[in-house]
């Protein structure tokens, strides 16, 4: 009698080479297709990149970043830094680690960090983190002042501050006493260099844009969802002195305007917009807009409101004096 196990074994032996060959062919075709796609530093390019898995996305992003760096390798001002960081790096994580470590190790007031040590901490902390590429794509997609991947990775301090905080958070969560001290040293140095103060315990989602970034303050138990935009001067603060869950929880695709303050363990839903200088101390349902002091506005409350939102999507909420 014929055993099922023998049939299966024979089938695997016959068809495995064919399956492997087909997978290899698809892999080659996919790589060729991705190489021919426009994934340049443009709105269309970043949209194309967003369609790949994060590993493929970051690989393509790294190729384009190197191409941009190669074009300025002989520039008298930029040549040295792109050679020592991007062109000599092993990949996106390594390049970001080298760039941020150089900034953190600058001698400002005698508290500079050891560059070699900072590089290793950043490599370890960012290894395998898909949010790096997601942040680059988000910045290129949502910041009209961003013109190239090179600019984002090399010069934008909001991007640098976020990557350093993620390393600090990994150390903070490790529970090791030495790592705990290192993460607070990293927080202190980021605050000193970039003027961004984010506690190592804060949880920052991918696709984050800290636009301008100066004076952003985010507390220990705060959480920021995916694809959010925070402008300068934003505070996600706590209330009281109790060591409890005391900071805001921000949903996905939330935009928080310059100087806005959100305090307490409140929930801000997905797709919320918080206007500049607003003060929020209450839960905000998804899709609403907040201005002033806890003034919640519904962009779909009436036909005239919908038309105002359509005509002036970035400023309509400053025209509302009260919400019926």
C-alpha cells in the first residue's frame, strides 16, 4: 500500500524547485519594477514608497538617499559630512546613528556625549525599527519645506530628536539601572542640543512629524499615535504630582498646532485637529477640531460649516466664535 507520507515527500521533491524558481523570478521582477519606479523626494515618490513593506521601503529610501548624497560628495561645505555619515554607512539605521551621534557629541557646555558610545547606543536602539523610514516619508509628504531625503536625514532636528528619544525609550523599558541613567543622559542632551524635551517613557508612533520642533515637551506616560504632526511649542503635559498615568493619549493622524497645550490623562481621537495656542483638558472625540480652551468644533455640523472647511481647511476654525 502507498503511504500518504511517501506521496507528500515525493510531491515536495518534484515541485519545490519549481516553487523556488517562481518565487525567485517574482523577486527579481519586483526588484526591477521598484528600481524603475519614481520614489524620488516628491509627493508621488513618497506615495509610491508607502506601498511597499517597510523593509523594501527603507531599502529603496536608502538607495535614493545615497544617490542624493553622492551628488554633493565634492561640495566644499557638505562633502565631508556626507562621506563620513551617509556614504560610509551600512544602511539607513547606521547613517541615522552616525548623524545624530555627531550632533549629540558636539561640545556645547561641557556635557557632550562620547561619540562612539552614542553611535552604538543609537545603532542598537534603532535596529529593526520601521518607524525611521515612516518618519522620513511622513516629513516629505506633509512638510512643504522638505525638498530631499538628504535634507530630512541630515539636517532636520525634529527627526533627529525623535530617533534619539526612541533609543532612550528602549533603554528606559529595559529595567536596567545603568540603561536608565543612560536614557536620562540622552534625554538631557537632546533637550540641550535640539530644545526638544521628551521623556524616555513617552511612546511615539511612526510617521511622526515634529515641525520646527523647538520647545516641544512630552511627558512620561504620553502616547502619540501613527502619522501625527506636532508643531513647535506643543506640550503634552501631566496634572498633579502622583506617579500615575497622567499624560495625554493622542490618536492617529492628529495635527496639533503651534503652542497648543494638552494636559492630563485625556484621550484625543483619530483625525483630530487642535488649533494653535489651544488648551485641552478634556477628551476629544475623533474627527473634531479644538480651539481656545476646550472649545470642540464639528467640521460637519452644517452645510455652511462644510463649505467653510472646504474653502479654508487650515483656518476655518478661527472664524467660529461659539458652537451651538
